[in-house]
C-alpha cells in the first residue's frame, strides 16, 4: 500500500502514524504472524507499506496468514481519503478479518457431515476497470445452489448499504454443487482397511475436504490420499512437496487398492 501525506501533514508525521498503527493492530491479529516493511520515499514524498503473511491453499485458510487483513486494518485506522481502494479495504476489514466462516456476511452455515462454510478474501487487484476483490468460499452440504445464491445476493446488498452502492459483482458468482460420497459404498470400507493395514492408524475416519474433486465426475468414486491426518497440507502452497516416506506409503496403498478393486471387478 502506497500512501501520500494528507493536507498539512509531513512525510515524517505520516511515517510515525503508520508505524504506530502497525503496533496498534497487532493485538487484533495472531502473534508474530506477519512481517512489515515500511519505506519512506523522499523523492516522491510517499510511504510504502508492505505486509507479508503466509500463503496456503485457499481451502485451508486457517493454516495461513492473509496479508490483506493487516493492510485493511491499517487503512481503516489511518482514515484515508475515499477511493475505490479504500472502499474495498473497508469491505475486507468489516466482513473478512478474523472471520473465515462468513458470519459477518450472513452466509455462514454448517453440516454435521462436512463441517462449516469457509469464506476468504484472497486476491485484491487494481485494474483499468477499477478495483477487484476475489472471494473464495467452500460450502458444505445442506443448501442448494439456489439457496446459497440467495445468501450471496443478500450479502452484496448489505455491503452496498453499509459501504458503497458502487460495489458490484462482475456477473453472477459461480456456485458449484456439493459432492458428498456415500460412506456405505463398498469402496470406502475397503480403502479404510487398506489405509489402516498400511499405516497402522486404526483411529482415523473418513472426512470431507474443501477442495474440488474429480470424484464427482464418476458415480461411486471417492478421494483417497495423498495427505495424512496430522500432516500439514502443502497442496498449491509455496515449495509444495511430499515426503518420500509418505510417497512410498501412498504408492503401496494405491497399489493394494487397485488389486482389491480388480478382484471385485473380476468377480462381478
């Protein structure tokens, strides 16, 4: 975020204000989660503020630290002049900071099987057409796409009323269908048995994931691997990798699963 001093304000005064604001917002954010760089450009008379968080897969935002949060909170405390940028930052601070379940937006709900909805404002862009905020939501079963679209429409109306009527969505938001596997499907107990025999873990149970899945394209299909309970999920994150022992274990399980499924296919 690049800031220019206001009327009757020096660059030094603005710099001190930015630095003190960073200290003030620390209590509202996870400890040591963010790093800040503040640079004063004497030639332009501006202050450049850079915030670094921790990147993670958007299906697991609780494992990362969204750098838009501190930027939005700082902008809110600095009382910046109205602009499309400050309006969107206000949206972030009011409806997304410390809220990964969509409660502030009025879209929160959960299911006993798949857990709670996840809501995260992930990318902020300034383009020739204006300022664009990309929001990613992962929703559980319990509501139809039409019912959830109604919640999104109401959320936008609230934002327009409380922040600015100029805020719009660029077309109709994409609302996908929820895929819920049948746990009584013969494949699920088979894969559970193979997992338990290979890893020695007999306590873990099937659980839902928030990511997209090709399993929805095949009747009766389920996801199996590659992450394990208790391990940090590294998919689509910086320096994405899988440990060699985990890869070997996964390969063994997939081999056993294919052999067992081939037997069942031959028998039927």
